């Protein structure tokens, strides 16, 4: 089953995260859409995700996951040792999300905002919605 990652298209860290996922997702489990795109906004509305939520979103079937839940579920599908991060889901969500929220709050200051979109190669472009 293909899962959809909704990311902040203005955020350098988010763009780098998408590139990180693509490199380690050799089975192409994931498709991607910017939260600011028409597709992203439609998917967020369909899954009752607030546009004010400052988080990466993972849509897996009829379920939407955010914050650390999304990040760890994504890690669980990646090649290599990243699968081990999936086990961190055993930590209570409020504790996991403290770390996630700290990074999210500071991502523009630490990594900046994008001035232009990354242009993916044709084979990668097909993974974007």
C-alpha cells in the first residue's frame, strides 16, 4: 500500500527530510505532496487534519498520523537501521511529541525557508502528487 507524506513546502528542513526519505525508500512506499498544494489541502481536509497543525503528516489508508507518530512510522519503512526508530512508538506520544515540537518550532530559524522548489529528476517526480 502506498502512503502519502504531506510536508511543509516552504521549509528547507522538510525538503531535506523528503529527499532523505526518497533515498532510503527503495521500495517506493511513499508519495509526496506539499501541504500548500491543492492536493495537500484536499487530503488534509479529507482526513480532518487542521491546516494550523505544524507537522509532517503521514496518510496511511484512512488514517492520518502527525508529529512523532508520522516520523517514526515513516522511519519504520526505510531501508537500513532507520527501521529501529519505529520501536520508539512505545514511548508515550506526549513525550515523543515534545522533541518533535521543539524541532518544528525552530526549523525555520535553524534551516531557513525555501526561495524556490527543488526540481526532482523525472523518476522521482512521479512520486509527487
